[in-house]
């Protein structure tokens, strides 16, 4: 997508991840989407995960992709409430969360991520979730501002063993 081109969000379709989807391509999409964060030293899982981990993350939740012209341009995975998660907020009944959320860099800041996140919120609500939550690096100011503008509020912190930063937990009532 070049300068001056526009995208119609009516041309973007969202569907569940399918068996025939190219998980390696989705993994590389995540790497590209998270590269600016990696470039400033934040070790998000999506900056280094391999194809196997992408599959595992899809399998432990509900994976979705956004498609334009038969090309996957974004992805998100939505996870039901859990009982033994290190993030205590994710253990509360009715609190679902999402991760593995990435948009191709050329499709960022034009509404694709917002469309996919609105879908995730609606999907979680229709499945019985009372809240949808996420965690992100507490130093990722732009991401935190994006989620705050969508109604996500601070619900605590968590320190994952597989990242090099402390995460802020954000949650939104559905």
C-alpha cells in the first residue's frame, strides 16, 4: 500500500484461523508487526516466537485473522478465563484476554487493528465474557494509549518469565 492509497475496511474480512492457513507466514507477520518494539529492546513473545509456538498459542485460544484480497494482514488470539495463569487478573471468572495481536506494518494506523479488536471484544462478549483484558510492556506508551482510548483500564501488573519487561494489565468491561 503506497502513499495516497486508501483501504476500505469493507474489503477486510475476519475469520477463524483455519487448518490450511500458513502459520509460518502468520509468524513472520507477527515478527514484522512487533519489530519496532524489538528495535527499542522490548522482548515481546511475538518478536521471537517460532511457528510451533504460534500454533500452540492458537490452539490454547480462539485464533482469528483479518484478510484483504486473500492475504492475511492481521491476527489476534482470544483466550477464555483461566484458573492457573500467572497473571492473577486472567484467573477471575468472566475475564477473557487476548494476545498474539499483530497487524502488518503497512496496514497499521488505518483501522485494521481497531476492526479486529472490536471483533474480539464482540466475540468474547458473545461467548460469555464480562471483560476482555490484555497485558503489554508498561513502557509501551503508544500501545497503552491506544487501549486506553478504547476504554481499557489498568488492572494491575505481571512479570512474565519470557519477557524482559514488566507488563501492565489492562481490562475493559464488555
